[in-house]
């Protein structure tokens, strides 16, 4: 079974298996799986818990656990843990090891048949990702970066512009209209498949929609 770093969902019953990267694909094929998982709903409403188990908001649809692979046979299936983080007091931070793993992860995400772009906020996460991507690309391709400066927030444009000059990205600042929010809530719920914990998903949806209009299909995000 393929290993994935993205969300993966499945339905299993007797000799039938359906696997998809989105819950809505399984619901479209098997409408009978729309029955709610009352335990998941209860934990979400009372404790705001999400993704703490392989259960979803739908009773018969499960998610593949992090660092696990699924093995299906004609009669059964099993989940196998293929990686575990070693922790303990004896563990020390190794900057070189961290750098190697970080660059390895960014390099995996640069593997694409279409141009890869990135969001750039001026913060540590996005700045590090763009810097690593440009170093790995050796600046041989043009990389688009997108930023938004929300109203009534700290203006990070000086750091963004410094990064753009240093790494030679094709930078674009995007303006968002918050008046659109009431009109996109239904679309956001549809795309997410399940409830979410914070309002940032609304803001990020508006940003991704504008970036998609620029013809971007793959986006690195800090």
C-alpha cells in the first residue's frame, strides 16, 4: 500500500475497500456512509478535539494514522506503524541533522510536474522554506511567492521584500476582501469535509483561492 504524507481516508467492509484523499469522494460513491460518528461529534463539541484517533465524523469512514500503512487482505486489514519519533532526556538537538531533514522534506515537496509556488509572510517558517527551496533549485527556475498583509496587523513587508531581493522570487502581494466571508462559508465546509477548530481556515481559503487564479496548483506553506 502506498505511503502518503497527505490525508488519506478509507472505507472497509467485508470484501470492499474504498480509499480516497477526500471524504467527499467516498460519500459520493457510498452515500450510506453519511451516518455520523456520535463519539467524534461529542468530543468536538465538548472538548474541541480533532484528529486524536483514526475516527472521522462519519461512522464508517476512517483516516490512515500518521506514520502508518494499511495492509488489506480478502478477509481483514491491519494498520502497521512504520516510523516512530524517538524521544527522551538523552536526546539532544543536532542542528546539522535538523537541517538535513528539513531540506529533505522541502526537496520532496519540490518534486512536481507543474511550477511550485510558496506563501511568504516574513516569519520564520515561510522564510526558511523559501530559502531552502531556492537553494535546492539553485535559482534555475522562477519561483512565485505570494503574501498578504491583513489590516490592523503588524506590517511584515520589509522582511518579505528583503527575502525577495535575496532569493529572486516573483513576488505578489494579494488583497483580500473580508466582505466575502459570509458567502464562502458553505464552500469552505464542503472542501474541508469535516468541522475545523479555528477561523484561520476561512482566511486561508480566501488566500488560496486568489493564488489559484494565478494558475498555481502546488503551494509550499509554512
